[in-house]
C-alpha cells in the first residue's frame, strides 16, 4: 500500500500544478510523472481522492483524451463541468478544445 500511496500523492501534487482555466488529460498527468502509459492509474488515484483532500486538489481539471469529461456514476461529471465553466473553460459538443485550454497549449 505504501507504493500506491506514494504514487497517489505524486498524482495529487501534479494535479495541484494545473492552473485555473487549464486542463490536462489523464495521459498527460501520467507522462509528466514519468509513466507514459499510466493514464488509467491516474484515474484510479483521482477516484480514490479522500474527501477532505478533494477540496485542495483540483481534480476537475483532469479530463479524458480528446477533451471529454470521463463518464462515471454519481454527480462527479456535473460538478466537474460546472467547476470548469466557472474557471472560464468552454465546451463545444461536450468537448474541451485542448489546443486552447490544455495544459501544454500556448
């Protein structure tokens, strides 16, 4: 469990670096951590984000490939979309323009 906890903490720290109004994909977060094929593991880490910590980690700034909010049960996708829109991120056909709002865009 120590290994997972360390990885999860690295994910949370990396996500905290995403500025407001920008997004990163799960794959980009994984690549920044040095794990280029670790997108799914980033998703697991964010899904396991404990409630008290979720207030500090901007998990809503991480989206699926192609700029889509990843489907999941519960109100998470609605909250994510709401938070992103509040930061000025706009959607077109349920997608975010990664060339405009992506972490690695100009």
